[in-house]
C-alpha cells in the first residue's frame, strides 16, 4: 500500500469526512482534503494545482478551502479561494495551520485535520451562511494523489 493509503485508517477517514459534513452544514462554503505522498514542486504551488484540478475554483461564491498534505515531505498547505481569503486574511490561515501543526507534531494527523476543518468551517459559516437554495457543490471525500 502507498503512503497515502496507510496515512489514515478507514475509521479516521470517515471521522474527517464527517467533520467536513458538519463544517459545511451551516455554510455555502466547500472544504476538501487532499493527501499525496510527495510533490516535485513547492507545496503551495502543488496545492494551487490540486485546488484547480478538484474544481474548487468553480464554486459560486469563491469560498472553497483546500487542506493539502504531502505526507513524505511533511508539508501541508491551507488554500482558500478569493471569496474567503478577501475576508479572513492570511493571519487566519496561519493560526489555523499552527493549531494543526501542534497535532501533527504529535503524530495525531486525524485530530489536526479535524481541528483545521472545523476552524475553516466556522469562518465559512460566519461569512458565508447557508442559504435555503444551497447545494453541496463538491464532494466531501478525501482525494488522494500518488
């Protein structure tokens, strides 16, 4: 099995997917998690590529958030689309990343991801509340690369 297949257990993956569902419940925003073994480019550049590949740049209100991890590189990035970035600013993502890194350093990747997801969800709920006609624009499943 590849590093991406063994990084989280099936149970941990389900808990993360449930955290995404809960975080998105009261917002029109979209949150995705992408895990891959390594990247040959800077992690931020790869996260931006993945953001576009997952069509996160196509949400109606430009309020998608991607949490990208390159497991072997021990790198992760949080990317927000223009709509959310214009409101929360870089310091919000930096502080969210610090909270996640605290868990990651202890090897608790599941909780780090869940805390990051719920924090992003809270910001999305505050600035992009769910409307009556809201639809879930993107999958909540964890996407994986090589």
